[in-house]
C-alpha cells in the first residue's frame, strides 16, 4: 500500500523532444507528490511538486499531470535538453507518515 | 550550514568492520532522514528523526544498523560487522519540520560505502 511504482526504468529522448515519466500509487492517504532530480554523485534535489487538489502544475519546461481517480501522476519535460539528463524520482507522502516513499527512478538520457 | 553535509563522501571498508557515517543537517531543520540507495535502485527509507528522537526506525534492515542524533543537529549512522550487501550510497536529508512535506527534503550528496 505504501509503494510508488515508476516507469520507465530508462528513457532516451532526442534534444527538443518531450520526456514523459509515469508513477502510480495505491495509498489514497498520500497528499503530496514531489519529483526529484538526481545528477551523478549528487543527492536528489526537489524539482516540482503537486497536491491532489489540482490536476496540473507547470514550472518552466516541467509539468506534473495528476489523475486522482486513477491514482497516477506523471512528469513531462518539454523541449528536453542534454542538461536534463539525470535520474528522476517520483515520491509521495502523507502527513501521517512523515517520510517520503520513492519510486525506483528513471534514468533519462537526452541526446543532442 | 548552507546545505546538508555528509562525511565521508567515500568509504571503503573490509567485511566485518564497523563504520560510522555522519550527517550535518541544515541549521534549524528539526527533521532528519536517512535513506539508502543501492546501485541503480530507488531510495530506501532507513530512519527518521524529529529532534533527537527517532519515532520511525522501521527501515533499518537489521540490528547491525543503528543511528543517533545529538543536540537536534548532527546524526551518525553506524553499521556494525559490515557485509558486502551493505555497499550502497547512504543519503541524509533534512527538512524544517517533519509534519510539513510541502517544504520538501534537502538531501546531502551522500556517502558511498563499499564493503570489500
């Protein structure tokens, strides 16, 4: 019930293309869904986050789409750039748990 | 400090030895978390501190693992009698308060532990 399932495991996109990463959860108590970006040798860094009372949140080239009924959310990276090449983690938390539950991660490679 | 600081950044140890990993959180952050990231894997929760107390240590994989936090600041994760399967990157994160996930976590760069 506390799992967050993430797909795909790896993704290759051409420069300028759209990168899409999907996550699904079971626990309806989750009320905050952040995405983290991790570069090699660094810790994950918060990229963008959404609460379930909205269906979409956009920050620059990054958009989260949220489907509460399907218990799914996704990250879209528009106009993908080589500098976006990193590992992306979705996560979920609820106030009663005090800890983020992470997906397994997606390794994104953007080719020039 | 400006960020979460972890030391050492790399540690190679022989199987059976004990190791201590240190985390220095952002000043004023009351919540502190330890996660483990195995090669190519996601982040596995180990333990959560609120102040000096650990209300959730459910992720510690065995009794060889322990952690403490002193002065509401620095935390040490200790692994006794290390095994090869303990090889991983150990990440520490802090946040202003455990009940406010909107602040997000700030992660350190991790300690890469290799058990040979």
